[in-house]
């Protein structure tokens, strides 16, 4: 009996100590990436305000003594259908950061802290860098996805940011999926700022009544730019990173409004390179899938204003088109746009597409992939890798 009491005391002590440990830590780039960095995290227990400590990174172990501390009011968010899971969410944009600098940060409730993690701010003006792009995670959060994140981190350790092409989880009203998604990716998301496109599965929150409405748990999970059209904040936006404009579209609603916005964002664009990301493929690889309205609304603008590549998901296979202009293959990658569909997670589909003739590479072999894009002053080098680290596709645009 004594033994059980001691266990009970220990267990209570343990749970009190970690009662308000921060979870689901995720960095996100801001529109002005040289001086800002956004981050979100949450607690499962009631916390009035979270804390963020940050300082320029250094090798010594006194970061906690000189770090600046910010208080972040928590927002209460129900993450399950039926209002059954309550989280206390913190979301903040750190501003006035030094450009081209590595910062150390940690988050917590003031008593319980995460480890010290690091991130890096962008350089001003055009400078070479590499980013990572992943197709849908969706399945295999703590089984198959961690090995992919690990391989991507080994392949591009200095990646500036990661882009996820949507369908982060399968059913967003099941909170355990978010839990598993963030746990499986914690090493990556605490180091690399993440840009996420919103997939059709994000909208399944309100499956019964409001299938065309973004559920209330998307925005608290992420802290993405709010520079898109009104009503589409944090799902349609752009980030400028070292001379590259990365534009994210929301393929699920208000497409006409986004096309209008896209025109302005492409027209007034001082960057060297422009890349777009959207969940649904413009030239889909899946059976019976076709979305002509995306091609009609977005491609003429992208062609006119020199978008180089469009990064997509949704079809759970790998396809990369030849460079295309007006739906036709062109010889020179600099004169067309390459459209990629990829998949990161364990959900896999066959390829049955009416656009097969446009695909330079197509693979549907139940494999996981990740991609890197390296931007240089005169070239964009794109590579796709299997989860084993083999580069199975390579595409270069020179201009
Ligand atoms: Fe999808
Ligand atoms: Fe998907």
C-alpha cells in the first residue's frame, strides 16, 4: 500500500511540474522576413499568458539571463468537433530582429519551458538560399513522416524555410491528429519557419453545415502573414525571402477574389524569383480530377508576370510537368512554368491523369518524397528526393 502511495505522490508531482508545458511549437516566416519571425504554441491546461524568451544565439549557457521576455495572452480554442478539447494558444510575431542573424528562443508559462531552439532571419536583398517543399503529410505522423523530416533536415540543414502543400492532417476535427502531426515534426518546426497552404481536408472541420468555411482551428495553429485578401488571412498570402516572392493561394474558396489580389502582388514585385504554392494541382494526376477554374484564373497571370514554378499536393503521387505555356510544352524552362505535385506522407494514390503527356516525370510507387529549391542570381535549381535520399528528379531554370 505504501508503495502505491509513493507512486501516487510521484505521479501527482510529475503532472504538476509539467502541467503547463508548451506544445505544438511552430515557427512561421513573416512578410518582411529580415526583421520578423512568427511563432505559435499552446498549452493543454489553463494559462493566462505564455512567455517567449529570445536573444541572439551564442555558445554560452547564460541565454536565460540576458534574453528578452515577452508575455503573450493566451487565446482559448476548441479543437474538436463538439467543443470537447480546449487549448490555450499563444501566437506572436517577434519584430525588430536583426537581419541575417541566428536567434535562440524558448517558450513556456514562466515556470515550465521548452528547450532552447534556434532560428535564422533572412538577409536583405537577393542572396542565395535553399528551401524545402513537401506534399501532403496527412497520414503517418509518428510512423513514416519523421524519417522524411529527418532526411530533409540532413539534405538541406540550412534551409531558410519549409513549405507544406496542405492537408497537414486528415480530419482536423480529431485533435489527436494535430497532436501527432506536431509531435512527429517537432524537431523541424522548432527550427525551420513553416509556410502552409490550406488543403481541402482543413475544411472538413465543419463537414456537415459549413464545408466552405475555414474552421476555427486553422489560424490558431499557425501564425502566417495576413497580407492576403480580406477574409482569407493566413491562407492566401505572400512571403518575401532574400529576393524571392513566395505566394500561397487557398484553392478552397473565393478564387476570383484571389485572382484579383494575385494580379497586384505579381505586378508590384521587386523580387528576382517568384514561386507559388497551392494545395490542388493545376494539372492533376488523380483519377477524374480536373480543376479548369484554377488554370483559367491563375495561369495567365502567372505566365504574364514570370512565375517560375507552382508547388502543389492533393494527388498523393509525384508528377512534374515540362515547362508549360498556354497548356503547351516549351523548350526553355525560363519561358514556361513547371507544375509539381508531390506527397510526403503515407497516403498514396495511383496516377490516372488526362494530362499525362505534359508530365516530364511521374511516379506513383507508394514512396515518400521531399524537394529542395535553391535560388541563385542566375538559376533556380529544383531537386526531388525519395525518403531514402536518392535524387530522382532535377530541373534547372536559368535566366
Ligand atoms: Fe487534398
Ligand atoms: Fe491530401
